[in-house]
C-alpha cells in the first residue's frame, strides 16, 4: 500500500479462464503488485451463497498461480455505493455501462482494504 489511492484500471469481462488469466497476468506484469484483493459477495446477513464460493475459489486460484497474498474484502453494498457515486458525479447512462459500475465498485472494495490496513497498523 504505497499511496492508499485506488483507480480503476480495467474490467476483465471475458468468460474463458485462459483469456481471463492472460489478462490478469498482463496487469500483474505491468503493475507488479505485492498482494491482491478480491471482493467477497455475501447476503446482507453475512451468510454465504454460490458466488461467495466462486470468489473464494478464484482467490485460491490467484494465490496458487501467482504466489501472491490474496485478501478477501466484504463487498456488500459496494454496487449501491458505486451507483450513488456515479449518479452524484453526473455520469449519464451509467446504468447501461455495467463495466463502469463494476470498476467503481472494485475501486470502493480496494479503498475499504486500504482503510482496514491503515486501522490494523495503527
């Protein structure tokens, strides 16, 4: 966590695993992170569902492939917060642009990670 700032880089929207991991490898090669953050979806009461299991598996795959620490971050309400931020910023038609919503939600997840890391170190 050098700066504690988060900016969307890219949304990887491909379905095929090989293409998805190739895109991830390209980002890792360019940015050389020391750790990764994955959003963990749960029901509002914190209970897990099918996507929770998939995200945990994805985090394990990232760790296994790249040997980097992977931290799971609660992503409840990040899409709602992203919708609010986009509306407040005057982005028209963002509802049709799922990638913009996803990248903003990812930015919020990373900022939550930075905030929790700050609190853990103080």
